[in-house]
């Protein structure tokens, strides 16, 4: 896959993530966050596994046999980080609004290069740091966080961003060693679904009729976000390293704001528009600067 296709996958993935905030927010009127995530990611698994078996069936065994221990280790950690991240984000929406959730989720932008630098001794291209700054300021303006009250939900989304960062980093490690994006995307969705359902049985009341009432939100968040988008993330990170990828993924805040504007009639103000442009500037800088000086992460 070429870098241009990886970039296209990243932007499409980000668009789906951003618009899914609406479905995540409206899909918990009658069910809890664990039940929502369990059904959502099971739908995601079902939407991807047929394509994985069609297009990757011949190489599944071959790829896994390269290093079985590493494959299942990465599957465990990516599945766990994705479960913890999505649960924290979903639970946060019970206490905070979409704008705040979008802002704090984007904290994974500075977290990724910092984690890579501190714990994995990765050198960073100089463009990452101003790009991170542009993105953080941009999402701050985009979400109007300065006019909001810090609540429990905001703290949960910061925790979510930490697990998001680890998930992005470990997906980067997976794609370097294995070429099974569809199969791995389906399996990690299944891991999240099983963990979510297990804890939902213990801590929430599961009613089939209530799940069916939220079916539209669950199907959108499941098939598109839980299945397709997280698989596109794997394709995206095939040719984009973790820190620049995190910056591109920060565009989900822009798409979340636009979706809220169109669907929920939340009009973008001047600060919101400036925030969009700052995020775009950060994305462009992170991708173009290394071209002129070949010093990638």
C-alpha cells in the first residue's frame, strides 16, 4: 500500500470516528456504556470478518506462524487498550457533552509522541512538537472548552486518551510485523465485544428490547466505527508512523463539530472555525516537513 492510500485511509477513518460521536451520545438513552460497546463491537466484528476470510484467508496461517507468541500478545494488548479506551469514552458521555469529549479525546495527540520519546526512546522529527501545539490549541478553540465546567466525564476522557495513545502505538508495532489488517481488525473488535459483554453482565441490566431501540446508533457505531474505521486505522499506520498518525486522527474533533452542527444544529462560531484551521495546519505540517528533511520517526 502506498503512503497516499494510507493517508486516505487515515482521513476516512477519522471522518467515521468524528461522526460516530453523535451515535455514541444518542445510543445510550436506554442501555449502559458496556452494553452499547459490547453490541457495537460485535457488529463491527461481523462487518469485517467476511472480508477478512475472503481476501486474507490464504495468508492468515502463514502470517500468524511468523511469530505466534507476538501475534497473540499484540492482539491481547491492542484489544485491552481499545476496550479500556472506548469504555472510558463511552462512560464519559454520560457526564459530559460531545464537545468536551471530542476535546479531551484528542489529548492522545501529545500523549503519543511523549510516550514514544520517554518509554520507547524514539527520536522525533522537530515538526511533531509545533504540530501537537497547533492541534491542542485548535481543538481547545473548536470545543469551546473555556466555557464549560470540568466534570467527571472530562477526567474519564483523559483516561480514554491515554489508552487511545497506547492502542495507536501498538497498532504501529503490529503492522510492522504482520500483514493481516482485516483479520486483525476483526479479532480486536471481537476481543472488545467479549470483554464489554462480560462486564456488562456483571454491572448492567441487559434488555434485548432496549438494545433494539438503540439499533440505529449501534449499527452505525458498530459497522462503520467499530469495524471499518478501526481496520482503516491499521491500513493507515502501515505507511504512517504513530506520532504523525495521531495528529491526523485528531481531525475527528473537526468532523465531530461539523456533525454536531448538521445533525444537532450546533452552529460553529469564529473560535470553532479558527480551531479547525489550526488542526489542519498541524496535520499538514506533520506530513510535509519530513519530506524536506528525511528524518522520520
